[in-house]
C-alpha cells in the first residue's frame, strides 16, 4: 500500500512538472490582473539573442516591464537564428497568447508567420527592428499584401537616421582630430547583414556623406571621404575584433576613420587596433552606435571618439502599447525612440546617469 502511494505521489509530481514545462517557460505565476486591464494578459516575446550589451539591456528592460505591468511573459531567445524565431512564434500561436512581440533578426521571411498571427487574431508588435517592405505607416489598412499591415505596431529607432547622424559627426569632427588630409579613408564594420539595423545604418551613412547608398565601397561626391573597407562583424565584439584584425593587416596604415554599426564591434576593434600598434581615437577615429556603458568608458579613456545613441530601454513602451492594443485603443504605427549623440566632449558628464 505504501509503495502504491509513493508511486502515485511520484506520478503526480511528474504530471505537474510536465504541465509547468508545457506552460511555456518564463510564465509569471503571480495572480492579479495586468495594469490597465480587467484580466491578466499573456505575451509571447521572441528576442534575437544576447549578442551585445545593448541587446542584454533591451531584454532586461522587457522582462522588468512585464513584471511591473503584471504581464505573463513567455520569453524565447532565438540565439541569432530566424528559424528559432519562427518556431517560437508558432508555439505562441498554439498557446493562444494574447499578443506577440518580436525583434526580427533579419528583415525578410516574415510574411507567412505574421499572416498566421493575423488569421489567429493575435496582434503583433515589432520591437527595435522592422521587416522588409515596411515604412512603418500603412497606406491602406485593408491591404493584406502591405507589410505594414502584417504587424500592429513598431517600437524602435530610425536606423537610417542613426547612419545619418554618424556621418554628420564624421563630417564635423574628422578634420579636427586628423587635420591636413585631403581624403579621409573609412573602414566599416557592418551589423548582421539583412537586418533593418544594418541596412538602415549602411544607407543613412552613405547618403549623408554623398556616397552611393547601394554600394559597399565608394567615394563621396566632394571627394573628401572614401569607404575603402566594409565587412560584417555580425554585431558581436569577438567578430568586430576579428574583422578589424584583418583590416589592420591589409590596410592598417590607410584607415583614418572606423564606423562600427554597434558599440560592441567598435570595442572589439579598439583591441585589434591597439594590438596592431596604432592608437585608437587618434590614429583612427572611431564612431560606434548604441551608446552603451562600454562605449562611454572608451570615450572617457580616449580610445573611442563618438557613439550615436540607440535606446534599448523599450520594455515600458512595449507593455503600454500592448495594453492599448488589447483595449482597442488607438496606437501609433511607429513609436520612435528618443535619442542623443555622445562624444569625448560630453561622455564623462553623461556616464553616471547611463542605465545600460
């Protein structure tokens, strides 16, 4: 009899454990209702991964905001693979979550899965990055072939403007740091190819310099700036260092300016430049994008010249937008982040207030 009871107890434990695993890992067990709702809502969130300080800050912001709003968050880390994101979103659909948020690892390949969300009646929010064909404003809300109608709202930065801002900084400051040059040779560390961040920053930087925005290499119309090297570092510090090592071996004496599509790649590149016997911040002017704490430390140390802010603290906006959508309140199609630019003139003063 005792053995039978023990077996029954063990079986119940297994059933409970299996039920908890099926519930989607990361779900909130607290009771109560979501702030601004008459019930507790469930959100599925597919994040790209944890490739940088910026991404970690974004993830932490989303998780903290879900806790604050008392939202049951089903979180999935795609580990840089779109296939993992597609699988996660299909799982969210099967679980009948109330709303899905996701950060697309690349711009293409979303039509089928987002139409599945539409068919299931589940609204979706793009966070940080958008999808191919979207200008984030639907011309015709009833056109199912318009990519802007495949998601409900986009929350994030204007990546093309970030490229514009980086180029404006180069135009205004390169000659001050390295005077007397007739042409400034630029090396570029691109982000993940095909991502909206990479594509926007790539185009915006070239547009403002007056370089063909469809070409990796090229010279500005005024002849003052020339992109001589451009390769992806996949937004990671390790890849940024590896690619910069190759740049230094092939063209180290020719590079005047480095643009990195994020700060982590810039920080990796700084190490490669130092190991090659050059002085980062002086021999090579270095501009990153994101404005993470590591970039501020490098600017204060003088090894990095500037960082264009891309705000990762999007969690509160995501939760607020989700509640509005589920309450059938109007929301902006594109909620643009508020951002600033930093360099060695203002980094030290701003550093103590940085949250990421």
